[in-house]
């Protein structure tokens, strides 16, 4: 065994490696210290990583930049953990069979459309150099179970996989997915980065352009002069770039925008028809953010208080509070700001605007952030009461939302109240709570109530004494009649910024004519417009995208008019290709149209779409928007793309246990600890921990409660579990089964290695039940132990109850309870003396969606020559689902003393015998003289006994 190794050279010099092939990688996966000794646990050292191409001939083990190849003979000597069944032979065998025979290929042009269809899709994976961890296969396993189940139920199943990864390692990711036995139709594999694909992404853009849904506008972006590039909001922290800490400013740039706001109402209304989680629907509703209110006009005043020809329009959802508006706030980027600044305030306002330009929208609107602002020195007239109110500029108001200006009502808005108290601005209370005890004196009341202090004889508006709702309607009516405003529906949803200043991405198919600046769409016959070859992808430093360096590509000619022009050097954002890929899977090789109408009509919509909750808003909202546009164009036949969306939970790392120690080094129980900053934390190994009630404690001192917590898997925490390692040690079927058995699909749950050992043992039990015990040399016997005879009634009852439960749980995506049902069946089957072939075959079919490799092998050993992928899934027979046992009341001398469980066909003698053996009933019967038994089959047993105190009459 190799321990205490200081460097890769010591591994090479170790005698136990002399006979092995050793490869040194250029980039070690683990860095040894140059000095000192590191201890490597044998369990870590011997955890193998499988190379799929040579899986039968060798095991490749990777350690610290060294890969050691071991032969099969060495493996058999026990270097690997003991297997519950020979998955290392079974899994590559059946993966090769499926690939060679194209088992899961869905016919393209000759699909039988008379059969029902089932389209189950995973959200695009985004491969990284770090590869998979065990959390990634969770959703893929769920969709694969559904796909396999529906095939066996007679459906045409579309279950494809593809990639949305410019320059990312998709090929290795595909190999990893194949090693887990997922039944994807790899003939339909697509990549959004291929010109054959993004030709149609560009075509969709042209349709948007034709309909006025794509346009260019000056929008503020995060510009970093030092890096010479535009940064995303997430790349800006406290006004500086995440990389390098360079100052970032907000600067207007001409960008492509998509008018998603034109579809806001439809995006909102059509949510109701979808089988989506309510939480997901709510997130989309909040993102769209439809609100009803009013646009009100405040007139600017000069230094003498006279009205100027400047109208400041504000949007408010609470027009009823207009009398409480004691100041206005303009966004730093508001177009009227320059004309509303007093001379003595210009310098202060300019400095504030420049400071605000360095912040992202997220920073500016953070609720916990202290509000800042500057008085402009100017005033506006409140249209409701004629009062002159100050105009401020503050960065918590965004120019991109509403009108970029708000009427501030500090008495009834927490944010406005904080601002007003900080800068000593007037607060005017205008809403009294219906329940006077519900409001806190001196604090803002944001709720509805009855209006007070809300009347003006000068303007003729009086809303005193009426409810907030009635007052809002009255204010809007007054504003429309007097020209001071209008009713308005507003949305938080903003048009989609559809341009990126980077090389990787789909080129935008337009030409800007040199003479006129006119934007000309590229003819559809010229698509795809491909990326030019470019050696230098770095930012230009001027704000121009990297594509501007490809001068011969940029300078072009309009193919229709012959006029000289230039190409757009921006590219489409990452989301573009993933907005419609579900359609391309229906018809992936069509070069003439985006998707054939008949194929789209058959396969649409996607029946089940599974992916992470992080895509709940942006990806799903953008995809729905594009789909509705394509619906209007006539490309698709459904209003929505995804009928059912499931967000799978996250698999966390293994639970870690932490103990607390005080400054003296003594343990402190977590439930009594105060002032954690004064305590030291210490990780406790699992073997020193035990469960006590709902808590975990130290074995050696159960009075010390520990902190038990599981964290999201990450390389930095060192808690990543590699699926390659699990597959090598337990097999792909065990990994699939365990991930489904951990708990409900949608829940967050921690990884537990002992749990996978349990499901691995279960599969071993299934194997031995079917195949029999291994031979003396450890090898498996051929065939099975199945017998060709009719099953017993009880065997059929157990099987069909299992069939019913597994079917229901797959259809309800409650996979964990379906596995429990199969485990219960196997426990019962182990008690049988003989195992009929028909019973075992039916069970193997139940198991196959979950553990397809071992199921295929058992199916083959049971005497079947074809794959079971398209065998009919078992159907529960109601005849065997009815419980044959009933509860029979037992009376003694007419008084009910208890109940017993009996078969429906139970005789009087059998019922009496069971009653006599029952612990509760026997005391009323044993040793008694039985005078009479009254038995009504299926209804009651009444035992008449001679009372002990009965007198015997002598004659």
C-alpha cells in the first residue's frame, strides 16, 4: 500500500509499481508540497476512474498527475472493493449493445404518429473543465426513468441531448453521460455553436427584426476602462471590476434590444395553463411585475415659484396618497435632470451622478443599502394641492423602471421614510389604518386605510374619508379630467438586452450601410453568417467588440443593393441558442426550415422539462417569449413550449459535524452556546458521532450536541463526489438508484456514501435471487434459478401490488417510494422456496427504468433474446389487488373482546383457532368450557362460554 508519499517520483520508485504502466500528466490533479510528508488514505488511493474505451481490459487509476494501469488479473486479486454483482462486466456490455443497435433511436421520417407521443427533455447542460459531480446526474436520471417507462408503455418517446457550449468540453461530458446508461437518442445530438444550427437562430432574429421586436437603443452598460470591456452586473462589486478591482462606470452604448415587453400580458396570462410549480410561476409573475396605477404630472417651478414648461411624469401604484407626496426623486440618468438643477447645486449633482454611474442596478436598489441623494435646488408643483415640493436626485431610482422619477410619500413608504428622515424632509400622513392598532405611531404605514388630510379647494380634489381603493380611482378620474395624468399599467419587465461584446456567440445578421447608416437585414439566403477566424480575442480597449479586429469581415457589401457597409461586431448573448433548441430536436437535420410543420405538430409541446431552479426566470421566460413569436409567425402550433416543468433539488456534500470549544479547550454543547465568535470550531469524524433524538452528539460525551450541516458541493470545500469514482466502485445502476432513493426529486438532500452501499446491496440481492449464489471460485453461474411453473396466489398478489405502486410512483415522479416498493417485494420473495419465471420477468421489467444495465442482463439470462427497452411494462391486475384478508370481530358471550385478521374464505374452526392464539382474546377463552360457537362468515365470531360462577344443578 502506498502511503507517506512526498512526490510523484517516489511513486515511480516504489517497488510495487515496477510492473505497471505509469503515465505522468502535464497537469496533476493534486499538488504535493515540495517538502514535508502527506499521508494518503488507502481508500482514496484505490478509488478508480474508469476509461470507457478500455473498460474491459484495464482500470486506470489517477493520482497526483500519475495514472497507473492495472490488469484484470490484479483487479481480481482484490485490489477493488468486493462487488455485490458483476456490474463491471454488465454495464459496458449493454452500453455497447445499445449504441451498436441504436436501441433508443426515435424514427425521424417514419415515426408512427397513430401512437401517443412523449417528449421528455433535460435543460441544456453547461460542461466545465471540472467535469461532473454526483449532483449533475440527478435530473438526467429522472428523465431517463420517465423515457424508459413511457417506451415500455407504448409511447413514441423523444429523449434527446445536445449542447450550448462555445468552446466548452462537451465531448467528455457526453462520454460521462453515456457511462450512466441514459437512453438518449444520440442521432439527434445538436450543438447551438454549429453554423447549421445557428443559421436558424439568426433566422429567428430576422423575424423579430421584421416585426419591430428587435431594435437598437442607447442603454447604460458597465464599462471598465482599464479592462477595455463591458462587464455583466455580476462582474461588478462595489463599483469595481471583480477581476483586478478596476473602477467601473455606467456608460451609454448602442445595443440591440428585444421587445419582450410587447408580450408581457400574454406571458403572464398563459402561465395559468401550465403544469409548473407554483413557486416557479410566482417567480415569473414577479419578474414580469404587472402593476396598475397612474402616471401623474408634476410641473417644474422656477426660482420665483412660477410654473415652467417642464412636466415631470411619475408612475405610482398608490395615486390615493398624492396629498402625501412631499418631494420628487429623479434617477441620476433622467433626461430632464440637467434642466432641473439650480446653479449653486450643479457641482454637487454632477459629482453624485458620476458616483452613481459606477454602480450596478443591483447595488443601487439593494434594500439594505443606506439611501443617498442630493437636492437639485429646484422645486415642482404637486398637482393635487399646489404645494411646492423639492426635487432630489437619488440612485435608488432607476431610469429604466417606470418613468425614472417617483413621487415620494414618506409617511406611507418605508424607503421614502428612511430618505426623508435622513435629509429632514416634510412627512405628511394621509392614510389612517382601518384598525387603528395596526399602525405604529411615528412609523410609515404602507397599507390601505381611510384617507385623511387629502382635500384641496384650489384643485377641487377631495378624497377625505373614503377607502384607499375608492380614493385611487377618484384621483385617476380627476387627473384624466384635468389633464394632470392618466391610468397606466406598468411592468417591471424590461426589454431584453440582446448583444454581447465578445467573440464567442452568434453573429448578428445585419449590415449597416456606410452612406446612410441604415440597418439592412441580411437576406435569408445568405444565412448562416459565420464567425471569422480570429487569433486575438482580447478586448480592444476602446469598447469595440473583439470582432472589430476582423476588418476584412466587418467591411462588406449589401448583396441586394451593392452598397458598401459594415457588419455588426456584437454577438448574440448566451441565451439565444437555448431559447429554441427543443424545436430543433424534433427535426435536427432539416436544412430548409427551422422545423417541419408536421413533426412540430406531432411532438409539441415538450411534455416534461427538467432542470435547475436557477433557470426559473431568464431562460424559461426568454424561451416562452420566442415561442410566442414563432407561434405568431406560424412556425409552431402551440402557445407554450413546455407543458410541465420540474425543478430537481440539489445534492449537497456529505453532512459535516462540528463541535465547539471554548478558550480553555473544553467542548461546549451547540444548544447552549452563546457568542459563537468567542468559540473555536472543530470538525468531528463520522465515527465519533451518534444520533440522539433529532440531534447529533459526541459518542464519548452525549451531552455535547454538535452542529450538523451539509454544504453545496464545491472544489473549494473539498466535498465534491465524483460519479466516475462511484460508478467504478458500485456501478452506474447503483448510482442511478441511490440518487432516486435519497428522497423526493424536488428536495435538497445531502449525499451519504453509506446510502449507496445500501442500494448496491439491494441490487446484489436482486441478482442472487434471480441468478443464484456465486460459485465456489466467486464467478456467477449461467442462466437463472427461475422455475417454469404457475405462480402461487400470494406471489401474484405481492407482484401486482408492487406493479401498482411502482407505476403510480413513476407517473407521479415519486421515484424514492417506487424503489421502496421494489425493496419490499424482494424481501418477501426471499422467503419463497421457488421463484416462477413469470414473476421474475415482471419484476425485472419494473426495475429496468431505474437500473437498466442489470435489468437487461437478467432479462437476457431469463431466456429472452431482445432488449427489454420496448417490452410492455407490467400492468396491475385488479383481481390480485384486492386484499384477501378481512378484520373479523370476536365476541365472547355477546361482548366484543377484540378482532383478528382472517382470509375471506376462513372457516369457523380456522377463525376459532386464530382467536385462541391471539394474546388479547385467549384469556377469555383458554380453560373455559365452550358451550357454543356462532360464526357468520366474513362478519363475526361469537364464542359462548360457561361462566365460572355458574351453579351446577343436580337432579
